[in-house]
C-alpha cells in the first residue's frame, strides 16, 4: 500500500487527468519517499498489477526515466 500511495503521489497527472501522461519516476524516488531499499521496491512491484477504472496496469509501467524536450520540459520516455 505504501508503494502504491507513493506512486499516486508522484504520478498526479496520470491519475488526475484524462491524458494519462506519466511523469519521470524511478524506483529510487519511491524508495526514498517511503524509506525502503530500492531492491525492496523492485521485488514488491515485480509481476504486480493494479486494477484501475480504465484497465489493469502493471506497477512497473509507472516507472520510467526522464527525457528533456526541445523546450526543456522533462517528460517520461514512455
């Protein structure tokens, strides 16, 4: 539950809009947020899914590196 609450906190654009745009997010950010080791976050999210009103989504899909656009906006590489 801690991991999912942290994902929701860091992916507000995805959960609060119809665009479903992911923000860059790494396991390290979640681990620091809930004060656990990165390997624990990785094991806890591996092969796990969350049921949302718009479908069943793998937890690992919420994690991605960031890419800078030409206008210096940081977006998810997915």
